[in-house]
C-alpha cells in the first residue's frame, strides 16, 4: 500500500516566479537582465523584437512576480528615462537555481 504523500507548501512568491518563468518571452527578458544591470524599454524592444504591447504585458507579469522593478532617472541632457532591473528576490531565486548573473552597465 502506498504511503500518503506529504504535501509541501510552496511560498506564493516562489509559485508566482515559477509561473512567470514558464513563458518563453519572459525567459528571454530575464536572459537580457542576466547580462545587463539596467535596461530601458526601447533596449528591450530592440533586443527581443517584440511589439510595445506584448513587451508591456510581459514586463507587468514579471513585475507582479516580483522579478523585476522599474525606476526613473534623469540623464545628463535632462531627459528622464525609465529603467528595468532585476529585484533582489529575482537575483536570489535565479542564483538558487544555479543561474549566474553577470550584470554590467
């Protein structure tokens, strides 16, 4: 007779991260973040050849999963840019999976 299988309780933030990374476009986005410290929306569109609406959707999903965050910063020419970065949670999560992060500016 089989023993009763013990259910494991996976924290909701881990479940959200796993679900978010189940999509090929979001995996590609994370791959970009693994090599760059911060990325603009335009850079992501160019790197991944995604439409604006598709990219916006996937960025929102990664943000809901606490894998990325965004912030605004003024440049030397007074223009304000929006940047996306990996969160500390994402870095810890990815490193726990054995994924090396090589972020550069």
